[in-house]
């Protein structure tokens, strides 16, 4: 009679955590919630680039801003480090890629990737040009105005058309609904969720927005499924409806709805915020603006690409990328982090590391001209298996929007101090909205 195999339980190593912040948790939690960026700056100066903290929503957390440790985190198996808990799926829905881990996450990313790479992206460039021209037609000349709101309009209209194709009543209603949902959702994302539904609270209002969204998207899905030309359509919704997993099963309506909301939210606010920072930056650096204007009249975009990379480094919109320790113990450099801890990479601190970027406070696109940034020091889209799927699409958007604006307007330079940071919850924007003065080019 054969003997049953012995099952060896995973060994849980003794925790060996990085230095802990020496401030009472209540005081530190308040500081982190009210002033996340300055508090993280202080942590790095006081304790170094790997520190243990306890923060609201995420609990026990190791905050990292060391490139070598960042590389280890982003290249660790997704079966070892899961997505951070809680994450944006509590807002975007259980069908969002944010909610998935392991094999389910890999299978979903495989379905989501095709619309946002290569030929698919190039097919959307004309939409970017059209939506930019439509928005800038009404820009005031000679009067200072904030660019953030126009950039929000442009990026939302682009992603709506890319996802759903032709315009219509439902898209008009989504155009009004999504900004309200994103603004409120961004603020609530950094706060604990209520244990029960409370209709008269901000969380209740977010639920109402979500129900309205689901009704509109359900109509659009039904219309697309009944379209006799579905196989020839190139919009993202049609691609999702035609795609199947390796076992031949399609995405469910719930999964499609949650993923489309993820694309609308993630691909809307962050890109617009980066563009507002781009206008804020170049209006304060005449030599950069002059070179961008000269290049915009050509087919070259190398300096514009370098400028976009530098804006994303110098004015990072998303400040953290997190993981959750799923195994009994996770060896992080010299440290041993126990199961249940969060591991957060501070993207802003990485981008301000003088060992990686000389004089990091200086805004200088030349540092990226004809040079690709270090994969684990320049990380505005996160990294590893959870790197933003729409990174290439967002880069194309920013490139084409900037080129189109520079071809049609002269941007006035200013000696005013740079705008301060403003937290919208998840994203950081220019406090005054990236204000500029423009004149239409002859």
C-alpha cells in the first residue's frame, strides 16, 4: 500500500521590517490624509527610501522609493505580490482588471491589450486631432485661463469615441455623467468604504451615478450586439464583444461594463492632468517652448516626446503604486515583510531621486532626448504585470494634443512661480488648473 505524500507547509520567516516612523499613528494618519506628498517627502528625508508605516485604508505598509527595491517589487511573481487591498475595484466594480489576481488577471490583460497597441492606436490619432480642434476653437485669446478643464473635455471625448465609436444620446449623457463620477470617486478612493449603503452620503451619490452608467452602457452593448456590421467595427466595445478567453468563453456584460468604466476613469483624468501640467511647465520655460513650437511644424516629435517624459517625472500625477503580500513572508532586499502587509512604491520620490536624475527639481527635457528612461526609476504608469494598459494610448494622446495646440496657438511665457500641487484624491493637478495666455497663430 503506497504512502500518502507529505505536504510541507510554507515556512513563515520572522518579520524583519524597515525602520518605522516614530510619530503616533493618529497624528501620522491625519498628516498622510491631509498632505500625502509632503508627508512622504518627510518620511524619505527622515528614514530613508524604505520605511514601515501604518496608514488609513491600507493599514501596515512598507513604503519604497529605492530603484533596486522597486525593480524587485515590479518583477516579483503576481502569485507572490497581489494587487493592493483595497484597490480601485471597490469603485470600478468586481469585473474590473483591478479586482483580479493570478491567472484571472493574466487572462484579462491578454484580452485588454490589443486595442491599445500598434495599429489600433494609430487608428485613433485622427479622433485626437478632431477633438482637440473642436475644444480649442472656443479658447479665449489674450486672457489667462485654466487648461485643466479643456484637457478634461478633450480626453473624455477621445476615450468615449475610441470606446463606443459613433456619437449619440447615450454618449452625450455619459459626457455629463463621467466627470461627476470621476471627481467624486477620486476623492472617495482614499477614504474607508462604509459598511452599509447610505443613500444621502457621497458614497450613496456615487452608487446612483454607477446605476445610471450601467443603464447607459447596457443600452450601448445591446445596440452593438445587434449591429450587422459588428465584425467590421474598430471601437473598443466591439473588440471586447468579439474577443474570447483561451477556453472560448466571452467577457460577460458585467465584466465589459466594469472594464469600460475603468478605461473611462483611468484614461481620462490622469492624461488630462498631465497635459495641464505640460502647459504649466512649458509656459515657464521659454527655451523649451521655443523648441517645441519649431518642432510642431515638422513631422518630428523627438523633443516633444522628451518633454512629455519630463513632465511625467517632474510633475507626477499618480504618486503611489501598491501591492499586497500574499505569501507568508516576502523578502524585500534585506527586509522580511509578513503576509497581509502592503508594499507601496512612491513614484514621486523615485522621480525626485538625485542619484537617478541630476538636479531633479530642474525641468529639463534634454535628460530624455534620444535616451529612454530607466525602467525602474521613471515609472509614472506603474510597473510589472500591473503597468497601465493604456500607457501607449495616453502617450499618443498627449503627443498629438500638444502638437495640435502648438500648431494653432502661440503660448505666452510667464515668470510667475510654478503652480502648487492640488490633490483631487487619486491624482495631483496644478492648483490653479495650469493657467496660460494664448493667441491664435496667423
